[in-house]
C-alpha cells in the first residue's frame, strides 16, 4: 500500500461532514494538495478541483449522511437528517457527537430521544445533550469510530466517500505531472447537487472522461476482498460502456485485482454525468456498514463503515495508471476478428 493514501485517509476520513456542511474535509484536501504541490481551486458553488489535467476527471464527494442542528432549547436539540438511511437504524438511545461548523473537535454529545421517519427513511430526531453543548448552527454525526486501520481493514464513520477522495488524491499525487484532476463535490447525498452544478458551470471540461470514485454496499456477487470494482452501473442507470470496457482492460493489463459488477445498492454521480452527456463510468470499493447501517437489515443502531485495505490498494494502483495515461477508446480488435469470420462463414453457407 502506498503510504500517501494512508496519510490522506488519516487526514480526511475522520472529518465530520454532512451535505451542505463540508468545510472540514474540503480544508483537509486543500492542505494535502498543497503539501503535494498540486494546484487547487474552488468553483462558484464550492466544489474543489485538485490538479490541472483536463483529459480525465476523477470525482469523489465530500459529504456523508448526517444531522444538521435546526434548533436548541435548553438541553434538547432538534435535528434534521440529510441523506439516505433506512427506517429502523436510528433508535432512541443512539448517540451522536455535536460539532460547530468548521471546527474539528466536538463540543458535545447527545442521545436520541424521539425519531421521525418518513417514507421508510430517517428524517429527523430530537436529542438530549448529555455532555458539553449543542452548537447553533452545527452538525451531529454518529458516535462511532471516526477512523482506524487494523488487521487489513480501514474503519471510519464516513468511508463513503472520503476514502474515495483519499484514493483519488493519492493517485494524482503519485502520478506527478498528469493529464488528470480530482473533483471533490458537495452535497452528493441529497441529489448530486455539486456534481450537477459542476457540469452547469463548466468545472468539468466537456471532452473529459469522468470517473466516479465511490464506496458501494458490498453484495453477494461483489464481496470485500475481490478487489476494486469496475462499476457497470448503479441502481438507476448503466454507465458509458466504452469507458467501462477501457477501465476493465486496463485493470487486466496491470494485473490489478478487480471485479466487473453492476452495483445497484445505491446510485452515484456517474449517472448524473451520463445524463448530462459526459463520457462517464465508475470505480467502487465494496463497503461494509453502508451509510452507517448494519449489514443485517434486521438490526438497528448505527455502525461504522469499513473497506479492506487490499481493495483500496488495487484501486489506487489502477487510478495511478489512469492518471498517467488517461483512457482512450476501447480496443475492439477482438470484435473485428469475429466480424471477419462472420462474413466468410455466412457467405460460404447460403440459404
């Protein structure tokens, strides 16, 4: 494993962030990019672009499902939830950590009392502050392991998608002078807001190949330990087949441990990019504890997320190669040989 991705993950993954409140991971990426000598700029809506390459744009989002503080009345704090978590995960007694906007150290801890669920999803809650205070404005994140690496597993509160940010940043830094860049987007978990604005604003060059880097819930046919996933599509759409084929061919040529799978446990920014006419596909890491939900759907209470370090290592190796040599058109020579056989065989066997 390259040390740079571990260093990046250690600096980024534990940062508290919810949709529209991504100050801390964004600032951490800016610091790491400066240390690596990579240029950065923010677009008009606060998406962060790292590097100057325009042939390949890696995309990973800075936010993660969590609570925004709506109001504080004495020791009671009213919270709205941003992002997708199924009903039954949050229960009375679940603990959250309270943060001021832009401040990494927590200022309090609270215990959920009543939980509001709508349409089968967590929507809001009222919690009682049991330590410190509740800031207003502020955010609240689950009181689970912020970040650790042990026994070949990376565990954190927000692997999705801050591990993707770390992987893209490490690959870009290791590739040196590169024709690629990394776009860190905002508010993905509430509808790809940052990604859609990046297209509208021209933050992403229209000619670029665009690669969504995600953590996607592991599936029976896409297990942890099987390597990085070349993502054929998500729950909503399939991605650009030519670019997906190029990714798969590159992984095979490099000998990278990889899986080619339809990951329909969620939807990602590649769907938005394809719908806006960009050439886009995706890579994913199989994730345990997706969106802090227990892998057993019958269980309740939030959990930490985790990925295998070996899967992350495979992703960084593939990304480094793609940054050094951005994907071109797919190699279709295999099809031409079959087409020639078809012509001769059918001509020799008329009906």
